[in-house]
């Protein structure tokens, strides 16, 4: 599309240039033809005034010479050689002074009696010029002038003649001939082609030699006869120039077509008639000069036009590009705004969705919370049920035993078997102790949370534990290795509660190693950052997956009836939680279980805590 419009615009440009050329050519050519015509006119003026000047200069001279006494004396007695010589010499010197070709005097019959060229081979003396019109006119008593090719000299010349009068009678004629070649030589500098045609249209002076004696029009037979009689021009040299004239469109100028060897040449010609002499002066410049100037001017104008068009095209293209850029910018802006609006809309929708989602979440949260509460409630009830079942189980056994011991005791008492009755009562007492123990455990479990937490030295705790567990360890031949326990460490805990935790863990460890011959319980400590890990390790069977999962659940036990309540670890767990610590259990790579209690480190020197 763009290429099309480009090529279309170039076709229009080419058309405009061609049209400008077409219409401009005529006007421009006319302008240059007018210039040529003006040039011709000024050349004409110069040449005409030059010719006129020559004619005027020489014309009065013949009358003056004709009045000379010596001339008249000579014509009175042409045989007087002394007089002839005198006149000859006078004429010779005058001719040199006035730059005339020849000066001579003829008698009534036209015979030359004295001449400035008396010394030359082609001297006029003795020659008769009565055939020349200037002689005939002058002998009639009037001054005459004439142009002709010299019959003796064969040189073209202009003749001025005046009668020599004796009173009112003409006794001879004085003539001055001036050459025209010098005048023609002056024309060469003008650059134009110049010629002078006589009333018959024959060119007798020309800047181009080949045009001499050519006639502008075909000559009539009368004219030819006249020329022949006056011997004005050599008849054999006369020919037609083939000179055609056409209108040029420029005032006073014509197009003159002149035949040349191979074709013809066209000139812009101006002419002027010189009434005194009856001559027509022609000045011509080749028409090609105007054509060339026209073409050059038009070429320059076209180039300028093209340049202007190029500049215009450039400016227009720039403008178009600018407009395009602005439009593109506006489009981009529009699109951006559209996208922003879309995005805003999307965001609004997303926001709405989010708000909706948030309120849904809140609702769900509330539902979850209430579900959780319900679950907690259910969990509590479950725990209560579990606990009730365990308690009734734990209590039922001793109660059943107490009941049977009591009935047995009554039977023994009826039979008066005091000893046995007393034994059974003793058993009842043991059962009551066991139930009391269970009660104390439960009291522990239902302890008041958030009891005071203080700085407790591990050494103090270990001492208390050793005192309590010592007898059991001894009876079961178990070693307590606490060599790696740093007893100077002070942790954040409660002294007796931490003792209880440690006792629980050591008791469990001893329980786990009941099969071993030389069981060893290892208690050690490690500082981990700002915490202390208090670890109890045994060499028992370790913890299987099932046990690991329920270890800290209340009433979970793998021990037989009357051996474990399954409350030790869950109580320990709660106690350590109260300390802000943690309790974990894992299997040792080398066998046995390791229980770790993590507590906050208060100090590394026990004294500081007391
Ligand atoms: P109880 O000692 O009365 O059974 P605990 O809560 O102290 O109650 O322990 C729960 C159970 O965890 C134990 O029955 C036992 O199966 C397991 N357990 C505790 N300590 C160890 C240990 N050191 N090695 C193996 N199993 C252990």
C-alpha cells in the first residue's frame, strides 16, 4: 500500500515536472530568444553606426577633392604629366591619411587620368570606369556612392564619387574607394553572424566569407542584366543562399533558416534598413544558443524543483511519521489505560472474592473452633470415660480382694481362727495402701499447674533421687552411672517435681532391664545452646513403634497388673511442659531407650542459683 502510494506520488511528481517543462519550455525559450534579439539589436546598432560613420566620413571628401585646383587643372590638360604626377602623389598621400583604398580622377569619358595607386601593377590609370553607375551619376553633376567588386583590384569596395565642375559643367569625376574587409574584420568580435545585403538582396559584406555574393532571393533577369552591365559583382559567383524567413514570436526578430552543406542552420535574425545606402543590415545568432540556455535553465529549475520536492517529501514523511508515532503513542496509552482498567476490574473482582473468601474462612474458622470445642469436650469426656474405666479397673481389683479378704476374715473369726483372720485383715490393709497410692498418683496428675519455677541445681536433684531410689537399685543389683552428669548446672524447674520426673525415668529404665544380669542406668547431661539436655539411658529392649506412639498417653502401660498404672510418663510430660521444657524418647543406636528432658539453662555453676 505504501509502495503504491510512493510510486503513485513519484508518477505525479514526474508528471508535474514534465508539465512544467512543457509549459515552461515555450516561455523560457521566448525569454532567451528575446535576449538574443536584444543582443542582435545592440550589435545591429553598433554595426549600423559603424557603417554609417564610414559613409559619412568619406562622403564629403570627394567634393573637397573635386574642388581642388590641381584636379581641375589636370582635367583641363590631362596630357600634362607633371600635373598628373602631382595629383597622383597628392592622392596617394591623402589615401594613406584617410585610410582609403584608392582615390582617383576620371575625365568626361570615364578614363582614369590620375590615381593614388599609380605605382601599383593594378593601377587604375588608363582604365575606363564609365560603366560604373557612380561615374554616370556623378558626371550628371551629383555626388554618388556605390558598392561593387573592383574590376581591377578584384577587391570589394565602396565608392564615393563627386563631379569636378568647371563652372556649371562637369569635366570629370573624383572617386574614393574604401575597402570593406577592415570593417568586416571588426565584426568578428561580436560573436554574431553579420551581413549586409544590397537592394537586390545580394550579400556584399559578410562575417562569413562563404555567404558573399549569395542572394537572399532568387534574382530576376532584369536584376541580373543590370549587375552584368555595371560589373558590380562577378556573375559567375552569384548564387542563391536559400534563406528562409519565418516568424519567431519575438518582436522585430525572425527565424532565418540558412542552407549549409549537410542540412540547414536556424538563426534568430534581426535586420535594419539603411535608407541612405539602400542596404539591409542583418545580424543573426544561432537559435541553438537560446535552446541550450533554455534547456540549461529548465534543467537547473527542474533540479531545484526536485530538490524542493525532496525536501517537501522529507518534511511530509517526517510529519507523517510524527503523526503516526503520536497516534501509536495514543493507541498504546489507550491500551495501557484499558489494561489498567481491566486489571483494576480484575483486582476489584479478586478483592471481592477475597473478601468473600475471608468471610467464608472466618465462618469456617468459627465452625472449626466450635467443632474443636466440641471435640475437646468429646476428648475430655473420652478421657474421663477412659480414666473412669481404668480407675474402676484399678479400684475393683483391690476392692474385690478386700471383699474376699474381709469375708474370709469373718469366717476365720467365727471359727475363732484369730491368726488367719489377722493375716487377712493385714491383706485388707495392704489393699487399702495400694488404693491410697493410686489416690496420691491421681492427686499428682491433678496437680495445680503453673507452680513456681526456680533455678534448680542438677547436683541437688541427683542427690534427692539417689536417696529415694538407692534401696531399689541395691536390691535389684543395678548400677546408676552419673559420671557424665554435670552437677553444677543450674536449670529452670521445680526441685521436687524434677526429682519426680527423674525418678520416673530411672524406675522405667530399671523396669526395662529386669531381665539383665548387670543392668546399668546412665544419667548424663549436655549443654545444647541455651538449654540443658538431661538424659536417662538404659540397655533394655528399647521402644517399638506402637509404644513410641502412645508413650506419653495417660494410663498407657505394657506392664502387668499391679505393676504399672501408665501414668508416670504422662505426669512427667506435663511437669516438663510446666517448666517450659520438653521430653522426648528414642532408641539408642547401640540398643536401649534414651529419654531426654530439655530444660532452660540458668547457669553453669550451682552456687549461683542458691
Ligand atoms: P508404667 O511405668 O506404670 O507402665 P509409664 O507411664 O511410666 O507407666 O510407662 C508407660 C509405658 O512405657 C511402660 O509401660 C513401658 O511399656 C513403656 N516404657 C517406659 N519406659 C520404658 C523404658 N525405659 N524402656 C522400655 N519401655 C518403657
